[in-house]
């Protein structure tokens, strides 16, 4: 019962605040940082949103592969690994609900993984914009490279790219899959930095 009473009091306070703002007009801050700080989004909620976004992106990648028959190249697979890694960290953060230090650590890990994924996506975008006479020849698949070469050497060959990595057979709003991947990875990194900055600012007050 005490918990129900506290909840009812909290709801009543929110309603009275909303009514007061409707009567007096909303308070609008000219500083975007103030608006971001006042948003009722905790690190737990933010990481849950990030997890959902990554899950949706990976689901769409599987749709492109198995429904649209867009077979992923080795660089595409590495980008998927980056998204999976980010999704796992987002999930851990959502379950943990960290405070200031934890949010900074989670966000730092996400930024690092997103940066590595963005480097791979950027490499593929570069390959896709090469003139036809400079596109490298098609190479073996990812499984073959991992079986025949040490991990470091295999990753070096994968990152170098091959002909299939330069092919563009699907676009949306004029952008290829690799270009969308690059944009999403950058957006995720910026989002994670925002979560860490907000957690740090809130703990300072």
C-alpha cells in the first residue's frame, strides 16, 4: 500500500505540473543541453532504445539476405559483428541500469566498437566508389579465409576488400547498404556519447 500511495502522489504531482504548464505556457529553454538534461530518459531506457534499434537493423539485414537475396560480403559480415557487439553492450546496460561511472564505461565500449564498425563500413564505401578498373578482383569467402590463415592475416585480407565488396545491388534513398551502415554506426556512437554526458551532468547536480 505505501508503494501505491507514493505512486498516486507522484502521478498527482505530474498532473498538476502539466496543468500548470498548460495554464502558464511551457518553459522553453534556448539551450539544447538543458532540454536534453530535462528529458526523462535514464541510461537504462536509453540503452534499451539502442538495443531495440540494433535488433531492428540486424533483423532488416537478415531480411535483405534471405528474402531479397542480398548475400553479405566479408566486410558486411564484419559490420554485422560490430552491430551484434553493440547490441550486447546495449542489452547489458539496459539490464544493469548504470549510474554515472557505469554509463560512461558502457558508452565508451559502444563508441569503440561502433568506431571499428564504421572503419569497416567506410572501407566498403570507399571500394564502392572506386573506378571500375581499380576495383580489386573477387576473393574467397570469409569462412575460407578464417580456416586457411591466422586471424590477424585473415582480417587484413578481409579489410583489404574484394570485388564483391564493391558491388552495389540495393539502394534506399540513393544510399547503399554500406553507406546506411556507416551512418547508423556514427549515429549510435553520438547517441552513446550523449547518454554518458547526460549521466555525468545529472550526477553533478
